[in-house]
């Protein structure tokens, strides 16, 4: 049997096992579930990802990978046989437990390096080393210190370390949704979403860019990776935008921004939002509720940017029809399985079902409606289902590596009290001023998130940075959403902007230019999280009047900021007027009646000037 078939078989077994667990067919305790998940996910990761690119395909890599697989399986099997005795004895351990735990920790560092990157591995190792050097550190960072044995056993035999909440979420919520996403892809959802996007924007100015925003949003909700979403959708959308008249850097930037925002859009929101719900201790529907308006504002901003950029560049609506020519009814009939699956997913979650139960029913509806549409059950259908389960399992392995690493970080923060010390550092640096604390948190979130997938970035930010805002009296869900938002947009923030780099490669543009262009297009996103704190209406947590004000001023604000960034409304803006537009947008986004009034006045003056200038231009 070839290596690829073995990998597919193991991935299928991993996915089937988790589907059986979350559906209730298989009953298993928390610790064994997480142990099995780490063992199989890491085994797949070590087989699929080479030690280095130079070693790819070599005998040395094969031998090393086999050793690592045997190590993770052996250590996990030992801990599986020991977990009950450790739990029932109140934490009594043996030398064997220490050595098995030490092996697991070493493998976590290697899995983080192979699966996510050296940055995460180094960050995780640095936190792990803190207890050993803390007695020698000055000031607030000084600590009592812990032995290697104490740290290893705490992080690997307890549910507060490697096998903590992040891995628990990966083994329940995330793997089910990666399988759901893979199933949507296998059954043709990408083609359907693209066709719908094209039809919704047909005849509009900048139709290709607007369809790219819609398409990337729909795919990005279930992809869980901004860079991966760019790789999937950008190959279709970027060439179309370039043909319509956008410069390569502009086309790449639009795609990078849209793909990044997909993870902010309910109902799925990638993977990090499930972890947020678990950490904060609220239903996932509560996370969805606070995410709706920020997500709409993000994409409203993207639509404003692409439209105004088209106006500035003189791109006119195209008569060319890029759709496949089928009647709309036929397109909707073809997409009935996907529409039905999403309707069931959202409906069940709003009805109180857990996200993974809702996703199981959504997958069942997807398959059932596909059978009704095709009127057959054959080997091809079974093959698509099996490949979806295997592909979804393969997609979760890098997330599992990030979750295990985050468990090491959160466990270290908990046992040493380092988390409260970091919060105190932010408090001292900001001198008790909330606005400064938010600014420092924003910078820390973007820096820590650079180079990391969204899930890994949020896991670090949730454990290291978010508690600092909670100490300032910011509601926990708001604080976590604040850092989550910046963790998302770190993928388009230079100098390390993964989504922008992938888009630049597809567009054939300078990746740094794409990165800075994308950051400017998403300028609203760097300001919006501050409004979460000072204007709860943005998160739909104010009174009815406040929420209504947030909707009106929010969209007007992102439109004004977009005009300032692009430098155009009806016609090009001078630099002073661009600054006025930016000021108006910021005033509108601050979410108070006085600032909203100032912003509205400034924006109205600009609009009147633009209309008057256009009338003069037409008469001449």
C-alpha cells in the first residue's frame, strides 16, 4: 500500500472516530479523547510534513518521521493506560509518566515547528522555559520557579496543559467543521458560491472585485485560514480583477483583505471563534451575535474600497457576462444542498444545539439533498464522503499542533502566574489609562499574531493579552473579540503578512506592495475594535437606540474612511479633503452622539463639494 493510501486511511479513521464521538455513537472520557486526538493528528503531521524542505523525500526524513510517529504513539498509549490511575489517586505519578510526558512535550515543540512554523515553536519554548529562569529575573518577572519534573507532569497529565481546552475544542468543534468544509468543497460548493457571487454583482462597477469579496467571504467562513483561502479563491478572482483593470497589487490586496474577513463572518468564522466560546464560557451563538455587525462593517468597507478604487481608476461596468449562462432557477436548484446545509446549521445553532451537533445534521442534509438532486446512491457518493472525512482530518492537524502549543503556553501562564504579571505590565505601562492599554494590546496582538494562522494567533492572544483588558473592566467577551479581531488582520499586516504574500504570488506583484496596499484597504479594521470597547452598540450589546446608531454611523464611518484611503468619492479628493474624510470616518466610528454629529457634518460637506464639482465638470 502506498504512503498516500496509508495517510488517507489513517486520516479517515481519525475523522470517523471523532464523528462517532460527537454524535454519541462512541462514549469516551475527556482525557482519552484528547490523548487519541493528539496521537493520531501528530502522527499524520509527522508523515505529511518533512523535517525541512531539503529533507523532503529523503530516506533520513522517512526514518526520522517513523521514529517520531512511534514516539508519539508509544507515549500516548502509556498515558492512556495511566490517566485513570493518576486521576483517581489525586495526581500520584511515576517515573514512566514523567518520561512519557517529556516525550510528548518535545513532540509538541516539533509539531508546532513543522505544522505552523518556527515562530510558534520558539514562542512556546520561551514560555516553557520561564519557570526555570524566573528566580533569576528582576522585578515583576521574578518568580519562585518550578522543577522540570513538576512542569512536565503538570502539562501532560492534567487537563490544563497540552490536553487542555484548546485541544479539547480541536477534538470536538474544529475537526467536525473542517470535515464539513471539506465536504462542501467536494460536493461543489465553491463553484456554486462563485456563480452566485458573479450573478449578484453583474452589471455593477467593479463587478469582478465585488464578486471576489463575496466569493472569498463565503469560502473563508469555513476555510479557517486566510492564506489558505487566498490560495483557493485567489486563483479564480485575481486574474479576473486584473483583466477588469485593477493593478496586480490592487487585485492581490483586495483578495487578501476579503479572505481575511471571511473568518470574521458568522455562522462558522473559521475555527478560532469556537475556542473563544469555550474559553469565555458563552454559547457559540453569543459569539455569532457580537460578530455580525463588525463582519458586515468589514465587508462594507471592502465594498466601498473596491468601488471607489474603480471610480478613481475609471473602471466602468462591463457588459460581458461572466456567469455560465444557466437560468437562475437551475443554479439555485444545483445549490440546494449547500443552501439547505447552511440553513440547517444556522437554524439548529440558534435553536440551542451545540455547534458540532448542528454541523453533523448539516452534513446529513447536504448528503441527503445531493442524493435527492442526483437521484442515485453509488460508489462515487461514498467515495466523496470518505475523501471529505479524510481531507477534513488532514486539515485539522496543523490546528491541533497550534492548540497543543497553546496548551503549553496557557498552562505555564497558569501555574507561574505569569499571565497576571503581563496584565500588570500593560497596566503599569498605560498608567491606568484604558485608551493606552487598548493601544498596547493592539500592538501586542498584531506583533504576536504575525506569521501565525488565525487560530494559533488567537490562542496565544487569549492567554497572554486578553486578561489584561479584563483587568481594566472590559467585558470578557469584548476583550477576547478585541484581540481576536487583531489576530485576524495580522495576516495582512506587514512586515509578516501571510495572506498578502500568497495573494502577491498569484497576482505576480511585489508582495510587500500587496501587503501595504491591503493594510491601507483594511484601515477601518485597525480602528473598529476600539469602538467595541467605547461603543457597545457595534457588538449589538447596547440599548436599541445605541444599536441603531451603531449601524448607521458604522456604515457611514467605514465609507468615509474608505474614501480617505482611496482618495475618491465621486471624483478624486485632494490630500486635505482625504484627511477630512478620514477624520469624519473616525468621528462616526467612535460611537457617541457628539462625535457622530461632527462626522456627519464633515462627510456632508465633502459630499456637497463633490456633487458641486461634478456639476461644474459636466457643464464645462
